[in-house]
């Protein structure tokens, strides 16, 4: 079977959709190498996706297509799919190309979340309109829709009135690197990490709620350093710095960004615990990354995060600073609880192993193809 992918995010996005795309493609190639995978991207670069050479890759070639590369995958992809005899096309990041419905190419789209509809205040008006239009179209024309969580599945049904039978629940995978033991001493030296620290992974932005973590650390008089890892929203980073300066926490807060995946896995393994108290998520990948790495987790009791964490994390409400503080004190002081969460986390992370994910995807592709041939 020849399967095509919208791989733009795999090449160009460092986090979020990029991680999902790279994890998907690498898992399929590793565990099902007998299938043929063709990647479609407006730009080719190995800055983020070093493994792309193991795939067939298609990008704009003529001058007009190169000039319109930002629209290429949306408006000009279907002729390439037909020419290359793609049997199933998978839109990995919420959208499908125009004309796919009448192309005789089976299509599946992954919808990650509808946060822009639940929390519009976090997004610019124009961005919300673009996201809405693209996702509505993709949900309409796709043969199948993949939701990465029950929360997202419910939102697709609610906001776009998609029949439940059209939606497949397939949890996103965590990279296999997080299951491997890293050289923690080398990582600690490389990033000058303290002996003990609380880790928070994720883009520094209001929805991720990192300021609440610092407020809880301060209110509970916890002196353990906090290490933030992720891209930085300038205005939110300014808020965090203002809080840090006000309460003289400069020596207690470290910000890192642009880390290689193996180094991030090593930092999880060095950390005393991981905190991910986002207000709303479509999945919450850092929760599973921490579990696979053997790092106990404190996460939110709202949105999808209890679904992702299962029984393997301590939960708290992201808007309750006192509750966050009490949970932090409990985890930092109770070694037995941390060890229990580590063991439960290892077991929970296996549900999101790339091998299991790849099996589910291939099963879906095969089911789609058989369904088409039976008509």
C-alpha cells in the first residue's frame, strides 16, 4: 500500500504538531517498513527532521509552485496524489487538500484539538477563522477522522456535528527516545542543572499556566529550583520575569529552549518531578514523556489531562494555587509517593508506545482500503 502524508509540520514545526508528525512517520517506518510512505512538504530541511531521507519526499519543483509554497499543499497537492497513485492520504495536522473528495484517493485527517473554539481568548480572530474553515472542510471531506483523545472526539462531534462512527480514537505516540536510559550526569553538566529541580515542559504561554506553578512554589515556600523547557511567548515570559523579580526568585528559575529530544529525555530523568498544569489540552504529551522517562507527574484535573494520565499522576486544579502548592509539598516530601507514581507511570506510558500506535494506524489504513475495494 502506498500512503501519502502532509508532512509540512514534520519539517518545519519544532513542537506540538511537528512532534506528532515526526513520531508518526518514524513509528510507521520502523515497525511497518513493508509499506511505501510518501511525504509532501513545501520545504525540505533536516534541521528538525533528520530521518526524512528514509522516505520518498515530494516538494514544489516549478517556479510558480515554489513562489506559492505556502498554498501548495492546500491547493495543488491532489494532482500529485493521483500521479503517484497514492491509495491513502493522511493529513497529520488538522487539514486536507482541496479536491481530495473527488480524487478517488482515500483520506484520513488527524484533529488534535479545538482549543481555539473552547478558549477563543487565547487566539487572534483571524487565526480562529482560518482554523475553523480548514477543520470544518477536513471533517466534511475526510473518509475517516482520527481524534487523539476522547476529549477531542467529543469536541469534533459537538462543534462540527460529525457522526461518531466517522471518528477513530487513536492516542498519539510518545517518541521511543523517552523509554531509553540517558546519560543523566552528562546532561546535568551540559545544562548546568541543580541536583534537585521541578521540571515544567511546554511553550511558555498563558494556557500552559506556568505562572501558577511559580505562585504555588512561592506560597508554599518551596526552595527547590524550577526548570522551564519550551518555546517562549514574549508577553507571558515578561509576566513570569516580573513575578520572579518581585519575589527575588532569580536564582531559583531556569529557562531552556530548543533542546534535542534525547537531551529532554535526560532532563526528565534528572528531575525530581514534572509539573504540567495546563488549563486545557488536546492530549498533553509532556505528561506521557515524563512517565516514559521515569519522572513522577503532577498535572491538571481538568480537560483531557486526567484521561491522558490515568491513575499514574497526582492531579490538581490549575486555577487553585493553594491546591497546587499542597500537591507540590506532598510530592517533594514524600519519596514513597514519587516511587509509586514512577512505577505506575512506566505502565501507563506503554499504552502510548510508538509500536502500539503504528499498529492502530496501519489497521485503520487497511480497513479503509478494504472498505473501498468492497464497494
